C-alpha cells in the first residue's frame, strides 16, 4: 500500500494529488488549489463536468481514440477532464499518467488484485470502472469470447441446446423467455459475480458413478459456465467425434446473482445447486428431480437413454450378455438423478521423449462398447488409464501398461496372420520379464518372488507359456536383442494385419504401423474379481491412433484420439499428475 501511495503521490491526506514544485509556490499559483480540484477526474461524463464528482459505480469506457490529452485543460469527447498544464511536463507519479495508459497498465494485472488497487486512490477506483479492463480479464483468464452474448458451442446454437429439450417444436420467441435480459450486463459483473466465484470448478472432472466413471468438462460459454458430460461415439465408430450432453449451467440473473440450474432430463432447465466439497472436488444437486421423469415411466426413460447411449433399440442388440450389461448400466446410473460428486483430473504433461502426444483416446472394449482412456508416459513405459469403465475393469484402473524398452519387429504379412507366430514373439518376451521379476524378488524372499510371478499371469497364461516354452526359448534370448538392433533405424511404416482368429469390433483399422512394443492389459471377472495382467502387443499406427492385441482374449482394441478443446485441464507439473493418477486408482480399488 505504501508503494502504491508513493507512486500516486499520496501524502498525509492519502489522496492522489499533484506534487508542488518550488517555482510554483507564488501567490495565485496552482499550489493553492484544493486537493480535490488538483486531482485528475477520470471517467466523468460531459454532463457531470460542471462541478459534480464522478460516482464510483459509473461505467467508463477508455481507449486510445477517446482518452484525454495529457496536460490540456479541456474535456475531450471521451468525457475525461484534464487539469491545466501547470505541473511538470513529464508525469512524476503513476496517477498522473493519461487515462488510456492507466487503463492499459491496470488491464495487465490479475483480476484478483484489482479490488486492492481500487483502494489506493480515487483515480484508480474510477479507472477500474472501465469495461476494457474487465473484458480483457474475462478473455485472458477464462477464455471468454469477445462478444458476451455469443453462445455457440461445437457448431450447435444455444437455442438448440437450451430450448429443444423443452419442446422440439418451440418457436424462437420462447427462447428469450428462457433466458434473462442481458442487455445491461457488463464484463465487471460477469467477472465478479460469475467467473471468479466459480473459477474452481473449471476444467476436467471424473464423476463418482461406481465402475462407470465418466468425463465432465466445465467451461465458459458466453454468459454461462456449463458442465458438459462427454460421451464416446456409438460403438464401433471410434473415429467419430465425441458427443456432449449438458448436465448443469451457472449464469447471472438481472439481480447480478449467480444461479445454478440442472440440465438433466427432458423438461428443460430447473433448480440445482453446486457445493465445493474440498480442494479439487465438488458436488452437484438437483432440487427438482421430478423434471427427470418422463410420462411413459421407466420404460420410456430406458428407451430414450438407450438411443442416446448406444444409438439403437434393445431389439437391435441380439447378444443376450450385452443386453444384460446395458440394462445394468441404466439401472445403476439413473439412480443418481444428477446428484454427483466430481474429482478433478488433469491432462498428462508432454515430454520431448514421448512416443506420441499423450492425451485422451476413445477405445473399443468388446461388449462394453467404447470407453475413454488417458495415455501418459512415465520414463520407459506408456500407460493407459480408464476414465470410463465397466463392471469388469472399473474407471480409474490401469488398463494398458507398455514397456517401451521391449520393441517387437513384426514378421512378414503371411506370418502375421498366424496367431501362433505372434504368440511366440510376445510370450517369449513375457517369459523373460517374469524371469527378471523372479531374480529381483529373490533378493528379498521366495514368497515375494512367487507373488510376483502370479501377478504377471494367471493359470491359463502360465499353461500357455509352458506349452510354448520349448519353441520360444531361443527367441527369448535373440528376439529382444535383434529387435533392439533393428529398431535403431526403423522404417517410417511397416505393413500390419491382424492374425486370423483375433476379433476386432472395428473392421476398418490401419493397415500400416510405425512401431510395436510388448505390453500387458488388465482383465478381471465381474465386479473386478481376480484381476490379472495378460500379455499383448501394443501397436502405434500414427500420431492419433494406436491398438492393442489381447492375446489371451484373442481380441483387438483400436484407440483414436479425442480432439476436443479442453481448457483449464493441463497439469501444473508431473508430480501433481502422478498424484492424481494414484488417487484415481484408489477411488475404485
């Protein structure tokens, strides 16, 4: 405060005033002016120039074209009143700068510091009524668009989002009744009463919905803060864009009070509530759950949900086991009625040594449909963590773990078609990994060694390794070394084909790949019982797609990058990201 006072030239009276010069102390000079008359009056309207002071709540618009000329004694068209040229030619304090420069300087400060700046002096308080300052803060800190009233998201108009959920045949005139009158809303109100109070909920979140999880993106959209639930495309179209459903929104009424509304259901926005549970965690509550009910009862609600979730009717799904899984998910998720707890998640940091850009990917998971995973790199390993899950392997678990120090060179296409040849290559490396784990375990105890072997593979996997041990023993020694030498100068791409007998949900997959590595995938029984890591082949196709062959399941999963813009989602550092991953796995363990 003392520094600001010094910059403003504030003395004992704590007001911004002009410093007096020795040669201006004569009778009748400006030094005898009253302190209030000696202040530069900023933002005063032309109609208020004649003796009235500027009310601190009045809005001011300043810019290069409508700012006052420093040192002049006239009122310019922007409404600024400058004092006479009686002071020094160059400003001696910050408050003596022209208003347009003060606006530019103050607009560079974080919005959280501006209230303290307004306490320094009357000049600063008046300058901070300028819309330009708050507009810049809204845009730079929260990504708000230039036009406050523009609400277009993902090429879907706000009218489609907020009105068609009430009545698809509604006319545009009804739209205005659903929203308050924003004609008199300014950027300062939006920053002060909406963006700043709810800044902690912006970013990516994972809802606590048992094994199913999910992905919520809370972002600023026009005059709204909207929570979008991200849904994978319909199975098996993994390359299609993500689908989004609004779960809640926060906006201002004319009273400048933020209002939370639940968007779940089919009857339009209704009353809701948001509560901050603790750091990096918040919860939503619907206060009118009757808006979620449909006239046809649960049967109609299920059919509508099925079409949105899977893009087809129950009659079109012939697999009985798949029908059971779908019905189970509907019963489990619908009981929450949008009253959920969310935990923050971060996008993985990027390192120069990464095999490809880390991020979020959509992947095929058999009868469970498409799920969302997060690919991240940790030294010599690549890991895919589930953001959405299923009753077998829930959200938050490490679905893929790839060893980047163990590349695999694929044979020619004819040999690739044979599942036995692929198994020989992968299981040879898998057996070597087990032996290394045993050797490390012997340094502690034989009990720990036995547990390590059991963790690497179950009984069925061990039996397969015993059968193939004789045929692959030589390859265990020469395979990885030859692969390493060959991978020193690998070709840009090499032909790739799935072995016969391997089931792929998506028949259209890339026919060339860049690199292949040994890895393990997590499989488990219903309810996450008897989890085990089974060997497989990680295949990088390009920068946006990769695949994994589950040898024991004889199935193939294709993953495609999620390309949506996700602001406020980057991890501050690798330590915070690692801690988030650890907490995520503990939520579902």
